[in-house]
C-alpha cells in the first residue's frame, strides 16, 4: 500500500536520443498572485479545492491539536476567506485523510477517510452535507457499515446527484479496489463492490464527465513487477468497469501518484511521477498523456519536468490550456517547493517552470481547480512555524477570452431534483421541491428528443417514471435527461435505464 523503497546503487545512466523532456516554450508564467495563508497557523495536509463561478471551497486535514477536517470558503475568487470550520468529529475519531468536496446545485458533500479511537475495526468514510452552499452542515454520518478492517486510500467525484467513491485496501495478502456509489448525493450509499485485485497500490484519482467515470491508480499486479500507472473507465456512471490499461511505460522503473481531469469536450488528461531517467537517489519526473476520445486511445507520453525531484502533481484544463503543479525537492531550494507549468498545444510543449510558493520553508501536496478561466492553487506549508505554517493559496488571473459562467451556486437554487434508484431497470422515483407554481417534468433521450412529459402539482412531491414513452412503449436502455421547468427556473438530472 506504500510507495516501494528504492535500492541505491552506482549506475551509468544512458538516455536514448529523442526521449528527453518536452521542449519548453517562452510562455510567460509569472502571473500568479503572491501566496497568502488562508488558514490559521499550524500543520496541515491533503488539501482539496473546488471552484464554482467566483466561489471557492477548500477542505484539508488540520493537524493543529490533533488531526481533523477543516473547511474554508471564499465568494470573491480568493480575495477574502471565512474562518476555518471543523467538520469532523474530534472527540471519537482521528486519522482524517483524503477529504474531497463535491457539489450539486447549492448542495455540497464533504467526504473523508477517518478512524475511530476505539473498537476492533475502526476505519470508515465520514461525510457531511450542506444544502446552502456551505453555510450550514448536517451531522457527521458514515458510509461503511460495519467499519472497515484495514486503512485504505480513497478518492471521490460526482456529477449531479451521482457520486462515486473508489477505495483500495488490503484484503489478505493483496490489495483490492472497491466502488461505492450514491445516486442521491449522499443520502444513501451502496455496499462496497470489489472491482479488481492488485498486489500493491497507492494514490489514485477519479473524475466524472457525463456518464463516463475515469479512474487512475498507481501500483502493481504482481510482486515481481514494478509499479505502473493504470487507467480504467466506466461508461455507465460507475456500474461496470473496463479492464486495466497501463498508461506509463511498462519497464524497470516505478511509476505512481497519478492525477486525472477532463476538459469538457471528451478529452482526458493524466499526469504521474516516473523514476525513469532519474539518477539513483533522486525522486523522478512528471509525465503526461492525453486522450481526445474519452479514454479509448491515448497520445504518446510526454516528459514535463527534467530535474528528477518532482512528485505529487495535479492537473486542470481550461479551454485549450493545461495547467500542472507538482511538489519539487530540487537541491538549490533545500526543501520541498511547489512548481507550475502550462501547455497551450495539448501537452506537446510546456512553459518554463515557475515556483509558486515564494520563499517558503516546506511546501507540499498542491491541488488545483479552475472556473471562469481562472486557475486556483492550494498547498500545505508543513514545517511548523507560528509565522508561516498552514494552508496557502494563489490565483492565476482570468483568461482574456474566458466566458463568464452562471454563478448559480453563490445563491441557493430554487428547484431541486433527486432520483432513486439510478441506474434502474423497472421504474425510478423522481423527487422534486422548490416549485413556485405548477411544473412540467420532461424526459429526453440523449439526442434531446422529448420521450415523456409529466405534469407536477404542488411545491414538492414525488413522481414515478417506468421507462416508457408517451405512447406507453418501453424505451431502449441508455442515458436519459429529466428536465423540470417551473416558471423561469429549471433543473436537470441524468437517468440511466438498464433493462
């Protein structure tokens, strides 16, 4: 479950011609705002940032006075931040890691791994839900019942009311990957379902794009093999999964710590750390691959860094531009720092590396988010100092041609839709609320054709769709869209019908 140890030896490193790092462009990258601390002083780790319009949500492990999950928010693109709010139970649990923020309309879902202080089996996934954009939160609840026997790695992402958690844990003498799903934004959860086994595993990442789920992890299937970066995908919102495909070159060099994102038009972007080309005693470099067809095929790998001290990258895509940050331990700095590079040509060439964290003492674990053409970075300053330690933030300015998004979630939406079960094979129930007058629920196929129209009465209620069209005939299996119209307001949610 942990990164493999490296054997240090003297060796002659031969780098074949044509296999060096991607050429660097002359793009100006020194446009990041000065780093500012957005938390109280103290140790922290594992930050995650979500950006929606001008609103930013950051969740992280706060280790001041014991590990706990803390949350901060900005509604003005990072100019001002709320005081940190502790979300996790600090009386009965600790070991809080891997927190993620997901959103659906004005709703937020925070999930994280934790462990109870007492009991035979103590590990679980905790979560809290906010229905008002982070102003108030419900009580802490737990995904797993009963608690898990072993600690595990975890990652999460979602689309509308669908949420996918992926976790890897030791079972016997090997690691196993499990999928956990919620179709109603955390109100209920499925039991963990084993997806595949591996010999060893580490950090993983997941991203949603419509009904496609893209998942990447680092590890190996056999004790005799080296770690590689693997990719699997689901085309039905996490119900079934493809076979594993290695995206790092299968060789005698370890590869792990992937980060994955989508660009909104079918593209999938992936970075990871690879030891190849790194001299003994060094860390590795950040590599990149890209898919333009939703993960069906991938471009050749590109080496982004060449100082051999890079790891723990993150990546986001804004229009045609890719942004990557990573943790770096180059000798001239004497400690871990945060560096950045961008590409405007699909990852073929990359800008000169730029240091984000200024004159920091020990910066680790960067995370990225993007909205309205702006890119936001957070990282942890981990060397304790009353004056400098804590969670840090920097912003890349708006792109000149950025299209302003509707900043819906800054104010609560008026209409809510949930559906359960989803996917379904006989009928599903659609619950609605927030109507100010009579509404109409339309069921549309993937081409946008109206399949069925259902009249709604009252401000809230529940209706059923049995997978039939207006003529009462059963429709084909596939993805459908339920769209609710009421006055000037609307709301949409995806349905997956499986016969």
